């Protein structure tokens, strides 16, 4: 090999090494109620991730991504679940390089940007379908609580969901399609959405969501994961041994029981994405400070006060200080 040929070969090898994010060979499948990357079983030990900084009204920022990933890795988190697509290739490359997979969520209406109603979600999937950071695609987030978004007929949503899942399978046959349902769907709903491969469920049943895993066995043999579960760190009222006000111990204790119930369950479950990575100051009032209060559908099951204080759900606070629950999560995810 002459010198010029040698240099060309070296450059080609370096170019290939600099593209770790794309691989046509990546295949994610489901079988027997489990999730596989290639032939390796994969358990989701995840967290919901929507990093909105102080002073912002529900607009994400990835400026703290490196810091956030370091905290995730320390806690044993291997997956993040996002509620809208990440369109920045550099963000996905960074997540992949650090070993974090993404459950990529699409909303029905997100101002025409990669959403289901406009059909632009298909453009995103065609562009990013070979990115190795993406674990699977997910459509909607507990839309069954919002029939008013679909002319008061949830059948409209379920038909759109199934149609979108079929479209995704045509574009990307190498990954499953999921949805995130508010608690347990009926068998009729699951049958209507036959193209959905994985059913995520947002479950707030106090500090023990495991009953939903058993109930699911009577509905379907498709894989299930817990797409949301957890507790907030503010007690609206005192209850049991937990005092009213900011109470990280209540959050940590509830999360400990929730994680035990899911991770030690006998029924098949591909894992969970705990809600949530960071506190969100945009959800209940003044975006420049942390407010108590807020509202969420079917929230009476939030431990231990039956009240979802929407700005207090993080395992870290808005400044990335570790809350007590961080160490609870770490105990289970690194076990």
C-alpha cells in the first residue's frame, strides 16, 4: 500500500469512527412480553425528561445536558422518555455516546412540528430512524383523559393512533411503536389499536402500581411498561407521619415502594420511566419561582396527600441539587 492509499484508508476509518450515532443494523424488537436490542434483553430503567429552565413557559433547553447525563449515569438511568421529538442531532449524538436511550414521543398537535395531526411526524422518523439513541417511538400521552381534544369522541384518537403506528412501521420496520395511556386501557381499546406494539401506562395508584401488571394479563400479551409513576415532594396536607409543606422524605419513601413493586413484580414488564428528572417551575404559576398547586387528571392516587403539586416532581431540583429521592432511585437502578 503506497503512502497516499494509506492516508485515504486512515481518513475513511476515522470518518466511520466519527459516526457512532447511525447504524442501519440496529433492530429493537418485542417478544414474550420483553424488549430486545438485537438479541439482548433490555430493561428500561428510565426517567421522564422535559428540561424547562427557570423563567421559561414550557420551552425545553438542553444547555444542561452534560450535567444532566452525569446525574443520570450516577443514578443508573439508561433511558429517557421525552414528550416531543428531539430535533437536534448533536443532542442525540451526545445521549448515544453516553449510553442513554430515548423513548421518542410525538404529540397529536404540537404546532405542526413533527406532530401526528399534521403528519410531519413521518418526516422526523424518516430522518432519524437510523439513530442509535432512539429505543422506540411513542404516540400520545394519556390522551384518554382528554376527549375534548378529539370532538369528545376518543375513538377519533384511537383510530389516529393506530393509523400513525401503521405508518411508522412502514417507514421504520426496525423499532416498535408504543403509546402512553392514562392507567389501564380496555381490551376493546387495545384491539382497536392493533398496530401498537408496546403499551405504556401512566399509573398513580398511591405507592403500589403493581396491580396494573396483573390486570394487564387479562387484556393482552403485548409488552407493558410504566411510562409514568412517582410522587412529588410537597405535602398539601399532613398525612400519616408526613408533615405538610416541602417533604422530600415522603417523596423518597413513596418512590421506594413504587420501584420495589414494579422491579420485583412477577408479571412481565419492560421497565419504567419515573416522573420526573427535574422540577418544572412552568407548570403551576409564576415561571420565576416554585409554586405549590397544579392539577393533573386522575391524580387522587398521588402519594401521600392525593394532590399533584406539579412543580415538585423532580429527582433533582431546578438547579440540579439531588433530592432524597435521587438516592432512592439510584439504590434500585444500580442494584
